[in-house]
C-alpha cells in the first residue's frame, strides 16, 4: 500500500473509518506518516489531532478503540480507508457513528446488536444484558425458549400489544444468544440469502 503524504501541504491525509462487519462509515480523521505507522504496528487506529497537535489513538481515554482489520488506499494514493472493529460507541455523542441519525430507524437491529456487544464487553452494573451473559449460555438459551413459548401462547389470542411485546422479547433474547455463540444477524442473513438463491 502506498500513501502520498506530500500531496497535502500539512502532510495529513484523510482517513475514513468503516465498520468491517456492517460496512457503515463510522468517522473521518487525519493521519500523517507517523500515525499510519503506529496504526499498522499496534492494530489500533491512531490519528494526528490537529487541535491537540499530536498523535491521538481513538479510545485512549474512553477505551472505545478502533481495532484494525484492513487498510486500503484509494486510486490516487491520497486517502486512506480503514476497516475496523469498534470497541464501543465511536462518536463523542455516544452514537455508533458520527453520521448517526440518533434514532437508528433504518438499521435499529444492527444498532441493538452493537449495544448488546458493548454490554457484554463492559459489564455495567444493573444491566439486564450483562446479568444474562454472567449466567452463561444455558441460561440464555433457556430464556430464548421461554420467550418462544410465550409468543406461541399470545399468537392464539387476539391481543396485538401482548403478541408484539412477546415477539420483541423473543427477538431481543435471540440477539443475545447469537452474540454468546459468536455470531450476529449478518451471519443469519447470509444463510437466508443462500437459501433464497437456490
């Protein structure tokens, strides 16, 4: 990979950060040659902060690092694309991306997956999700079974609110089960797409 840092008078090239799983654009920063070298050697995205006038590793204070999966340069060698795994919210607002619409209406399930994963990593007190992870796979699987049975029971009646509430409970606990098994929605979608193509 070749990057032409001399193309810009300040020696800083734009670095676009993209979630390697969801392909969502997370943020934009700037890198000089030293920042890129540190990023490549340590595996954590490091920018050159124009406001601080120094190298700045994303998450150095919050712990919300961006773990590098792939680094690419564009056709003119003057812009960097980094595919990374975010370890927590990326934006200073607490959102998962700096281009978040705040309500996550279009991709809410993927956003919810990220929150579940964050709860698993940070294990905050008084978190229902964290308490489930602490109980282990068997308890989580049992909970999914219980929610499935409750959904079936509500399906036999005509109470829309109760039915949708149980459907939401089942989907939520299913996402937790996927996480503890090391999978995510994209994995399930991939299976469905493969079946659909046959």
